[in-house]
C-alpha cells in the first residue's frame, strides 16, 4: 500500500507543531527548527516526521558511512511524503571502547529512549552496524513503540592477504596462534589484521555485527535482504532509500514494533542464528530485546528451538567465506528460505514490509550452494547452542558450530565417554591475570586442563568482556594443541572459533559458582546431560564461601556505578533492572517543557 492511499490520522508530532490548546508551546517548539531552514509550513503540514537515529561518527567507524547513507534515507522519506530529522545516538565502538562497549549498550538504549520519547517523532529509521548498535536501537524502539525500521550499514568488503581470505576478528585469533607457534612475525601479524578491513562497513565475518543485523532481519524489523549487503555496494544506498520510503508508510499504516516483535519472531531469530553460525552474543542481546518487547523468552529456548538446526552458512568463523560471497549467495533471505521449506520457520510472522515473512521470502532460494547449503546437506548437523548448568553456574552456552574435528576427537569423542570430559581447572581472575600467568611453567598446563576466567561478567568487568576465548600456553600451541576447553562468566567475540562455555550466569562477582572454584579442582563437563560441575563437595564450597567473592575493579566512572547498581545477568540479557516495565510509552505523551 502506498502512503497516499492510507487515511490521514492525527500524528504524534502534531502535538508539538499543531497544538491549538498550547499556542505558546507550539510557537516555542517550531521557531528554532527554522535555524537550519526548515519552514513552519513543512512542520505544520501533518506530514510524518521521521527521525534518523544516526549511529555513525568518527568513533563508530563500522557505522560511519551512515553519515552518507542518511542522505539517501532522507531522499526516500521526502519522496514518500515525510520530513526527515537526523540526530546522533550514543556511539558503540566494539573494538576500541574500554573497558568494553558492552557497558554502553544500556546507556545508548537509555539515550535513544529519551530522544524518541521526548522529541516530535512519528517514526524512526534505526541505523545499525557494529554489534550493540542493533540491540540498543531495537530495545529503545520497543520501549517507545513508534513505527521503526532498521537500516543496517552492512559488512566491509572481503579481506585478502597473500591470496588468502582474512576475515575480521577471526584473522586476529588465528594469527595470534600462528605467532605463538613462531610461524609469523609481529609485522605479518599486524598486516594480516589490517588487510582484513578493506572498506567501510562492520566485520565481514559472521561476527556479532553481521549476526545482530541478521537478527534484525529475521525478526522482521528490516527490509528483506538488508542485513548482508556490503557497506560499499551501490545496493546499500538503494536499500537506504527504500528504507526511508518505507518508514513513512509504516507511520501511515501505524505498524509498530509491538506488532512485529512476537515470541514467534524471536524463535525464528534463534533458529536463523544457528543456521548462520551466528555469534554467542546474540543470546544476551535477543534476550534483552525480547524483555523490552514484553516477550517471554527463556534461556532454554536456545537449546529447545536452536540446537537441532543445522549450520547452512559457509562463512567464517564456522566456515570459509566472508560477507561479499554470503550476500551474493542470497544472504539472510536465502538462509530463511531453507528454514521455511524445512518447516523450521514461522512464515506467518508480520514484518516491516507490511507482508508476512513467508511472503517476503518467496523466490529467495540461494544461488551459490558453496556458500549457502541446502537444509538437507548442511555444513554440520545440530549446530546451535548447547545450554549448560551445574554447580558452577545456572546457565551458560556453548557454540557447537565452531567445534573443530580435532577438539571433538580429543575431548568429546572418547570411546564409551562421548560428550563427557574431565579436566584440571586453571583459574584466572580477569584477563590481566590470564596474560600474566598463561605461560607460567609452574601451572603445568597440559591438554587435560580447562581454562577458567572469572570477573568478566556484567558486574565484574564491568560490562562483560569478550575474553573467554583464551588461547592455550605457547608450548601447547607449538605442539599443535590450538585450543583447550574454556569456561567463563564473560563473553567471546562472535568472530572467535573457540568452543568455549560462555556467558555463565550468575557470574562470580554476583556470588555464582565460579567464585568458589580453585586452581587444580576437577571440572566435569557432560554435554549429554547439559551439565558442568566442579567435583568439589558442598561442605568444601561452604568453607570457601567464607573467603569471600574474588575482588573486581572499583567503579571508575559514574556510569559504571549506576550500571552495576542496575544491571541483570547475561542469562537475562544484562538489561537494566525494571526498565522492561516501561513499554509502549509513546501512548502517554510527555509533558510540555515550559
Ligand atoms: C570482533 C569483535 C570486536 O569481537 C566483535 O565485533 C564480535 O564479533 O563479537
């Protein structure tokens, strides 16, 4: 339906710009927009006012090209009869923000809620890219619940080094192993990493950025095919234009996030995450988005709905290729098409296109079977996340699509003990401790050890850091042992190919079981039973509790203090306690400001 066919209704923005009961306020609201040439006629025309939540800036390089794309968004908004108003959102630069960008996701969420609620927006284009720009934007869109649509920035072009594909992040984790093995020099290490970033865009691997943009598309919150278009392709600008147009139509048709973000949409997203070999960071972010959307998502949903789904995308870190090939092969719609044919996707979910997901996917079969596999001939069967619990934590996940054959054989396929592994715990308090001691000979780390890191969760870090994919000591790498089992209350990069046990909740700093483990304890991992336990008696655990929770750094900024006072655990999405109680707040107009 085109915008002009739809009946007119009074818009939210008219409460600011065309309010006969508050002429003085309308005058105050209108006059300063004139400063950049906007006319009162436009603002009082009753045309939808569409915000463009601009996530690009010099300190958000993955999203920086949105500064240009916004021009095409504006064109689309204007052509569809709307008025664009662009504003900055809080930057989230994953690779650079210390102590971690995770700390800022809730800050960006809070900021965007205030902007969308407190200013005269009828709808919003959410520009996304780097990892947390997507969940923070969708969390805010749900809280406010005005018509919203995601415009992904897209991945960088494929990276090449010496004729070899080098993908964001993944090349760094692989190069540091090569460096530890003495196979490459320091300079080569840097060159390989720098060559992985050849253009505008976010990570070109199926890291957290590509994953979260795929999640937005799987949820029905972006136009079909939006997520995977590389940032530098002309199609990206065309997608920006179409997204701007569609934002206006969404307002005229009054289609809001609450119409789209249902439990079924979230279960679709979980399934898509397994099929793309997506990031483990999708777990807390989808949980957070669901909470703000008022949808009940359970930590077990990852295993119940996601584990049995096969890996279909041959994209790093679980596969071989990068973003350009994935897009050309058909991208997210081709993955969803496979799931739909296999009866593993709910096709009736509504989407921002105004059509159902199944209607969006018609004719979207993959065109490159080297990169997107048929459901019946996957890269790997049963490739979702395992959900584990035990006396070390109540919840943690393990990404099975990245378990290498060597790791599987050594740790998980011992005859008669398939899926069961016992090892000696080597415990690190934060990553400084890990870096200081991992090569310490007195720890005598061998292939029967399990590396444990704590103090890396939302409270401990603070913010929760991507540090659980710990590399074995150099002497093991030199012997060809490239990964040990690892466990932690932090996260790991979506670009990592480590079979870690992650996002353990409750974390050590909250008094979770990881606080009570000691160096040398035996840990038993039983994937068949979904358990992970330290083989330590209850009495001994009680005795250790008297020693107190391992120390974590003090608050360094005011936000760190507020964050720690309010944050939930990773199992619950690391959201702000109580914030999920604020929903659809645009139904209650804010008070005037004078
Ligand atoms: C590569 C990064 C920074 O670790 C992140 O973007 C991810 O994929 O998780």
